[in-house]
C-alpha cells in the first residue's frame, strides 16, 4: 500500500483537486434548484446554541459561501499537492475535509431553512470532531514534519540538524495524538445537552493545547 508521494514533480491539479472543488459547489446546485422555494431573506449566521443571529439575502448561502469554500479548497489542495512526502491518507483527509463538511452542512442548512427540524450544531460538532480525529490519526504517520518550529537548546548553543529535525517530527506526532483525542471528545460533547457551552470550552483547550505542544517541542535538552 502506498504510504506517501515521493514524486519530485508533484501535480498541483489532479483528480483530488478537481473532485474536491466540485463537491464544494454541490450546495450551490441545490440552492439554484430550490431558489424559488427559499425566502428572500435567510439566516446565514448562528450562535453556538443554534439560534439564528444574522440574516441576509439568499445569494449569500446559495452562491457566495460555496464559491468561497471552493476557492479555499483549491488553495488547500494546491498547497498539499505541491509538497511531496505526505502520507497519502492524510493528504486526502485534509483535501476533502472542507468539501465534505460544506456539502453535508449545506444540505442540512437548506432543510432547516425550509422548515425541517435540524440540529445544525450537533451535525457541525460531529463533523468537526470526526475530521479532527481523522487528521490527528494520520498526522503522526506522515514521513515528513508538518510543524516548522524554531528549535533551540535549553541552555543555548548549537543544535545539530538531526536533533532539530527530530524535535519537529516530535511536535508533529504530539500534535496528531492531541488532535485525535480532541476530536473524540468533541464528538462525545455533541451528544450532551450542554454542547453549546462545551464547544466554547473545547475550542479554548484545543488552541491552548496545540500552542503548548508546538512551543515545548522546540526546546531540546542537549544532554538527553
């Protein structure tokens, strides 16, 4: 089984690039089909508990959001495809995370707008948790370091190149394991009655945890 792409001349635009971009545009197709059934003004922003707090013309969710997601996905796929050495599964997970999330959430959004009882927050948290856990699972397995940190010795001095590379790889592995656990926790939190509050707490822990992992991995005790 192919674990990574070691091609010296990677293709920026490939099947993944095209398919991921087209998936992003699926909600736009659905919006065009449902255009006459949608109200002129629709909710396009929600609070953490799922309450609409922002309204605007239907052109925003139908056209602007899918096109913006497609542009962001093209950029992400291009960046990943340009870097050889990635774990193949990790590359696919990163390239398809936004398109699949946009397609699922977009479909649920239209159902919500048309009056169906859809728990958007539950769906978003489940998707976020699954994607973060999936990426975290494959992150430690990639043969290259994805976290470029400034490595320094605990008491100053020269840091050998192999020691610096080892520290960067260690940061990547630790971040992956942390992301996997956080993804599982987020999915579990989405099934509780307190999911809105837990989402805020989870975001704080997730950001602080990644910062601590990356910053401490760059400090090497040269005598170890």
